[in-house]
C-alpha cells in the first residue's frame, strides 16, 4: 500500500508516505460503506476517547476517520469545538498509511510532524501516538490517537492497549453497520409486503393480515433481542490449561435484552482474568451499559489486572458516561495465577454482587461450601467514592468455584418462595457428583427446570474447577493442553447445550 522515501535518522519515521491510488480508492469505498462521516456524537466512541485519555494520562484523545481531503473527528476528548481538519498536512492521514501504530515521542525532532499546525499552533503538541482502525479486509478507516503537550515515551504494552482501543472502535462500527443493514432490509421487506398486501388482500382478509403482521413484528423483535444479546456475551470460553470452565445464560424473556454478562480472557502468558456481573434493568439502555462494562473491564485489566483497580476503573467509566444515566451494576472480577500442578491462586474482588461459592469435596459428608464475600464491596456506578474489596485464596485440584447472578436465587418454587442463598447453599452442600465445572452448570440448569415457577429474571452462571488427576474416570477426556472441556449453554427461555 505504501510508497516510501528515505528514513529520517533522528526519529526513524518515513517522512514521505504516498498511498497507492488503487488502494486509497478501495479504502475510501470502505469508509463510505460504514456511513459514519458527519454523523452525530455517539456515546460509545466518546467513551473510547475518554478511556484512552485516562489510560495514557494525556489531555487530548481522539477517534478520527480519514476522508479523501479531510480528517473528521468522530470523538474528541479535550478538543472541544473541532469537528474536522484538512488531511494535508495531517498526522492522522499519515498514520493510516502505516502497517502498525505510529508513535512520535517528540514532534519537534520529527521532520514530518515539526511543521504540523497542531505542533506549531496554539495546542503545541509535543507527543503523538496513533493506532489505525483496520477493517477485517485490511482497509484503514482512521485512527485512535493520544496527544500531549510534552515529549514522552510509551511501552510496547501501551501500544498494544492503544491498538486494542482501535479494535473496540471497529467493533462498535461493525455493530452499527449491522444494525443499519438490518433496519434497511426490514424497511424494504415491510415496504414490499405492504405493496403486495394492498394489491392482493380483500376486505375479508384484513383482520387475518393484521394478526399475521403482529406475529411477524413479535418474531422480529425476538430475533433482534436474541442477536443483540449474543453480541454482549463471549461466543465461547477459552481453554485454560489446568482448568475446566463452564457457563450458562438463560433469558427470562425472548423480547427483552438482559443485563447479565461474563467473560474469561488472558491477561498475559501466565495470568487469566474472569468476571461476571449484572446491570440494573433490561432493554437497550441496559445493553448499552453492559457493552460499556465488558469493554472497560477487558481494557482496564490489560493495563492493570489488580481486581480492585479494575472495578475502580469501571466505576469511574459508568459515572462519567452520560448515556449510562442512573444505571449501575454489580460484578465479581477475579485474577487467576496458576501454581503448577497444585491449582490456582485466585484473587476475587466484588462490587455489590452476590457471593461466589468455593466448593471442596469432603469424604466425611456433604460438600464443603464457603461463601467468598469480601466485606465492603459497593455497587458499581452508583457513588464516586465507592469502595471495593477483594479476597485471595487457593483453588486446589478437585475444587470448584461457582459464580451466578441473582436471577438464580430469586427463582421461585411452586409455593411462591424464593430459592434464596440458603436454598442455593443447601443445593451445593447436597451434591454428590465430582466438583467439575460442567457438572455444576448441568445440575444447576436441572435445578432451575425443577422449579415450577422458574426464574423471573435472567440467570448467568460461570463455573471453574481444577481437575483432580486421581478422580478422573476412564470416561473423562482431558485435552493435552491440561484444560478440561468447556461447556457453553444458553436459553431463551429454553436452553440448549454446546460442547
């Protein structure tokens, strides 16, 4: 894509990058495809810019789209009143011509940046870093940028974080494009059906047609809610060496998007993070907060995986986001550190969420069950000075960890009584099967099905267990990686399983 001249010996930057005309034309076609230029402000992109400014501790952070002759700001934190600038000269316009992130530690020492208006003008930019927003087919739409008024340097991890923020921007653009395409298709379909109905239907069929349309609308709403719900959950859990994972999500209604969420992901080569949470309320507003919570937790963990610090970052993000309104959430965030063949060290922080349960087999009787409930964990997004607490313990071979949302304990029996924490604790005490993550999920799903009234709210389950080599039966298959099979089930409201 790039034709380049000689490399500057001071900065290492290639001062004369010229886009290939054919590649540039294809890139502009991709920009038009997303139909994002000159659109109103969007909270999702504003949050990315604000998060970038906080993570890098810089006064200015932007999300830009590069047009043919201008650089348009989709979000501009710390740069109020600026909607676009000319592309030539432009740092963003140059950044999209690179295959990787552009970092200029000192703009006055860089021959391309030294004469840029942002450097020589009132802003006096001395540091600039940008990560390109790259589509799946390789087109660079724009950049996520951080700017400072003093020279500085950043690490490889910082560059990776900036690239992750650019990837989040692309995810938001893909979701927006998918929604727009679905809306256009639905409008075209409805228009075609309406024209056909006006031509074909008789007066006697008007009532039947109205009922049919109502059913179609109901199905369309259910399909949209189901699709949106799936975008808020991981498509599958990862394989963690030495650990078995299982999860389950059950929606209370096919027409409402719930606010429960969970995820498991690597922090680095040796550590893994996991979380499970519940946003107050349902519907599109709750879905917005859910998306913000998931993205913030993952991004914050890459910067500093300390569980309390991660929850503090989420609390700040929810309070600062105007689209979140008065919505708050509860969450558990944990950090897993493998200890060789002896299991994992788990550090678990809580933000107002129901207790997790640490399970251990006991040869003398019922399963040993301990509620992991660090004292002092407050709601997330409700108070600026919210306090969060954490607890550290060992998850040994043969032991399990059970996380859930309150839709489980609020499920009611035929007599109308809630299961409650006492009922859940008793259920876990009475288990006789091996304490595997998959068995815990399967048994809990069976428990829900046995309750006549069932769950009136969404239920999310996330379970972890460390296989005990001495307890593995001949029928159990343990992958060569050391991680046991992962089960991922969902329901709306019926559930289905997928190994």
